[in-house]
């Protein structure tokens, strides 16, 4: 198989994996009081937009890899704050303040889906940055 086709498929599979993980994690939060919070409402909205961007970047990865890479990086950055909110609630309370109905029990929470989500987003962002930079180098070499 051609190296370029393999890279396109790898980028598309990464976007698909991210979309699945985002859907799996966020589907439990929709329609709860979490979506109406002063801080958590906007975090969930960013997360939903990031999930939609992963779905958008999936077909674009096959035809317009550089655009798909930029969208993947943006989607990863939009989804990351919600995962960080669940992994490090103490940091969010320290930075944003506010009144919380539940007392803080720990600063770091080890949750498999949260850590897996952060890991998948990091892989997607790395793949997006790598694709973006490699395609930029190829374009500059072809024009020279």
C-alpha cells in the first residue's frame, strides 16, 4: 500500500477513535445538571463542539489532510478542558473559584476513561501536528 494512503487512513482512524471516546464520555453528561453550571456548562459546550469537529475531520483526513490536521488539533484543544476538570478538580476550583454543592475530596481523581481520553487526545494532537508539519515541509520542497 502507498505510504500516503497509509498515513491518510491512520489520521482518519485517529479521528474516528477520538470521536468514539468523546461520544462515550460525554453521552453520560448530556441532560444532567452538569450542563447547566456556570463553569461546567461552557466546558460541556466546548467538548460537544470538539466532538463534532472530530467527526468533521474524519472524511477530510482522506482528501484534505492538512485541513483535517488543523481541525483535529483544534478539536483536541476544545475537548481537553473537560477531561482536566474531571482529572484535577482541585486545580479548577483553585483557578475559577465559585460555590460548589459538593465538598472537594481530592485534588486528583484517577478515572480510567478520563485518563484514556486525555491520552487519546494527546495522540490525536500529536498526529495532527505531525501531519501538518510534514505536509508543510513537502509543500515547501515541491515549490523550491
